[in-house]
C-alpha cells in the first residue's frame, strides 16, 4: 500500500531531521500553547449559551451564533493562512518510481486533514449544538448542523492551503483573496451589506432545511479538487526546478552600491539574493502588510488609548521587515556558506554589512510610517522610540539568535514545495524580543507615567548603538564559535 | 606550506580521518586518491577551517588555520557547489570574488583573457544565473574563481568530475603551467587515476582516513595505483 509507505517515510524524515531534534524545547512550547487554546475553546463551548445570553439577553442565541459564524470562518481562514504549515513531500524521490502521480497528490491533500485546526472548532460547535440546538430541534438537525460546520472547516482548510500554495507561484491569487476579504470587511463596516444577516440567513436555512448540507459538501469537494489539479500540474521535475530566468535588471538600480567598497558589494549581493528567489521576493511583497497595520488599528479608539498596544504595533511596523531579513540572515546563504567561510577574510566586515543592511531596512520602514503622525504626534513619538529600539537592541539580538539556526534553506529549490520558516515556530521563537519593551514599559504604566516608558525604550536602543563596537566584537566571537555548526547544517540536504 | 599534525576527525563514533604527520611543500602538486568515504573531502575541509578537528591541527605557512584568516589571502579553493553563489551570473560572481580578494578591474580583465580558452565560450555573456548552468560548467566557474586571485595554494576536490574531455585536457595543461611558472602548490583529489598521475608529482592514498601510501610519481605510478585499487 503506497499511502502506508509514504506515511512511514514522512514519519522517519521528521523524526530524523536535525531540526526536530534541536527544536524539542520549542515544540514543547507550541504544544503547551495548543493545549491552552484547546482549554479556552472547550470552556467557550461549554458556556456558550450563558455567554450569548449575557451579551444579547433579548435575542435568540441561535440567531446570534449563526450571525457570527461567517466571521469566525473568515478569521479562521486568515489564521490558517498565517500559521498552518503546508503538507510537503520530497517529490523528486518518488516521481521516477512506478507510483501513480495522483496517489502522491491525494496523499498530500489527505495529509492536511490531520491539521489540528480542523478539529478545534468542534470543541465549540458540538457543545453549542447540544446545549442550544437540541432543546428546540431534533437530534438529526443538530447532527447535520455539526456535520456542516465540520465540512466548512475542512473546505476552509483546503482554501487556505490553496491560497498559500499560490502565494509563491502566483502571488496575484493571494492578493486577490486578500482584497476580496478587505472589500467584504469594508462593505460590512460601512453597512452597505450586512455580513451578519447574510450569515444568519444562510445558517438558519441550514437548520430549517437540512438538505442544504449539500452546499458545504460541494464546497469541500470543490476546494479539494482545486488543490488536486493545482498540484497535479506541478508534478513534473521541470516545474519543480525553478524556471530559468532572464538576468533581472531590477538590481541594476542598486549598482551604485558598488562604489561603497566591500560593504556595498556585500549589500548588493544580498539585494540580488532577495530579489532573485521567489521565496525571499514574496517576503518583500508582504511589506505593505507590515507597514499597513497602522491603517487598520489607529482608527479605532480602543487601541489608541492602549499604549502597550501602540508600542507593540510600533515595533512590528518599523521592525517587521528587518526581522524577516535578520531571522534567517545566515540560513539564506546556506547555498554558498562554504564560500563565505573560506573566502571572506574579515568576518567583522561581513557581520557589519548584515547589521547595516538590517538597520537600513528598519529605517526605511520607519520613514514610511512617519505619515501616521496624522493620527497624532504621540504615534510618531512612539514609533521613533520603537525604531530606536529596533535598530539598537532588536538588531543585535536577532543577529545573535540567527547564529543558532543551522537549518539549510534551499532557496533555489522550487517554490511550490518549499516553505521553510513560514510556520508558527518562526514567530514564536522571537516573541520574547517583542515582549521585552512591553515589560520595560509596564512599571511606568503602573506609575501612570507613560512618556517615561517610551523614552526608556528609545534609550535602550540608543545605548545599544553607543556600544556598537564591543557588541559587534561579541557577535563576531559568537559567529566564529557557531560557524562550524551552521556550515554543517547548511551542507545537509533537508 | 601546509602541515597536518595528529589530525583526526570523528563522525558519530568512527574516525573518518587520522593523519599523524603530513607536510606539503611549496610548489608541490599533491594528489589525493581513495575510495568513497576515505576522508578526502574531510581533509580538505579541515585545511579550509570549514569543520572543527577533534584533535590536532593544520598549519598553513606555520600558522594554525583555525580562527585565523591569513591563509585566505593566498589560498584558492573549490570543493563543491557550496563554493558558488548560484543566484549570480558568472560575471557578477567573478566580480564579487575579485572584490573579496581586493583585485582591481585590470586584474579581472587579465583573468578573463587568461581563462578564455578554459571557458570555451560556454560561460560568459550567457545571460543566465549560475544555478541554470550544467554541472560541468558550474565546475569550470568554481575552478576559475579558485585560481583567480593567483593563489599560492589551490585546493580542488575532484576537479575533473563532470568536465567534458576537452576541458579536462585544458585543465591539466593549465594546472601544469601554473605549477611550473608560479610555483603553485596544489592539493587535488580525484577518482580518475589517469589525470591525477599526469598532474601531480606526489600521490597519497587514503583508506578509511589513514594514509596507506605516500610516493612521488614516476612512470610506474599509474600501474601501481591501478593494481592497488583492483581488489
């Protein structure tokens, strides 16, 4: 049985990968978070009737619940898109064997059914059906309702996977999906259409006429086939290897960097690296997402009054792109790391270049966020302080932690099956750096002296920059210590 | 030029390299042969400070290579594709290597003239990235880059691999010329006994990490080597 073999191979692959073995601590943390979420959801499910009764004492809880389901699935779609890892397989090792291509594709598709996200909502839906639906409707209706929710969750799963897969091959489709979502949010916000009532209408119909379960079923089948045909056409080694590209001229714009000596050359090379790989290029396309956060949040009164939240947003906006670069700064070079080690005479300069490029990215991000001053001078002030923190503290910390990631990142591998570092682990490992300034701010907030807190955050960055030389010396020592470990990891295929 | 003292490397309990004392002199063409897993690449990586030795050390010009960067000024190397920056075009790559070694524009132009034959019109002005070249042409790019800065020592791991016959012969001639004119020290490994006996004046056989034979090349070397490996 081919499926069984594939499953065994994958289990072995993940068990034997150095990544898994080294990241046990991180995996335990993630496991803990998942457990916590399970608990939350279970509590929510068990008390859903009470909660709805408290919040909307005059309305029918079924109406209310059905009205928000669509929001829930929209949120779920976004979360899945960001967090859920794509099922992957090292396809080249199987293509030349007498295995049906469709079998491989079905296997890949079916594997995503194991994603825990598919089963989490049941923790809310099942108690809801028992406590709220059952008193009014028959067991059969409740059962069909639960089943429909489950099918929609699965359809959502395949939709998220499809959009994520397209992100690297056709970023347009991801863009269209994002725009569609935004349009719906805006239409609802300006009360042109009411998503709530649409949702209520649809899901109430399901309770009245159980036959409508056919819609979720068809949706699931459709999304499944979408993935199936997409992957099937990609299953040629030709498609797998990245298409031969004409020498791009985009980096020509940066040719003047050459005149800035060795560091300029190194930065130019990094720009080429980013621009000539789909994987890294798609991160650049994500820039508006990072920088546009303010547009979404500064509008709302509840956020504007929460300084801690504003600090977090400031760090995220001015540092998000820098973080994407620094987090894997050495892994990006895994393809030619041996060249780096055996040819670069001066690792000081090498690290200096990484630092300069990183703070340049942060500074450009900061400059782009300056117009947010329209939302108040406070925003500009906070963003300036967080920018200082980013270039003077976060930058060094990320350079330091980057020396620990020794997983090969095969950028020239086909984009379709290459999604290293796009999952939750990526974000979780650096979360403490984002929380640190909040921790610093906390006592000032308690003393009701927020401005002092902002200034201290900025001062931290300023201090970091003042001690640039000794810090870089330390980082150089760390790099030299870790370089063997990184190099041996980068040499490993997978 | 290069000296390995008590050099050992252990991978998961097995000693993959164990060299008591090995000296490679200036202008010497040192050939390393041995079956897969004999420790050839491991030895080269240790010389280039790419992996950590478990005991012992490698001296280059009397200085430990570990932690020092002096040797990088006079050592050129190409072991595998990890030495290429594959998202650059060959021209960009050469320009970058030239910058790393602080060569001038004139040096780079001279390099292009010297390697014109070797490239055989297959490398330059192709308007593609290195990653899109065939493995033979990638090999050419790597070897050329290793020789670009006119090093005193060059380390090549199986340089004849995947080269076409014409280029193999050209590479042999090029290496022989550099050896005679510039007193270049060469460390070359190969599975091709023919080529290596033609280029090297000293052949060392490695077996399971140990030196089992170390002889200067003469007219009988090829025969002896063939006999040794014909088990």
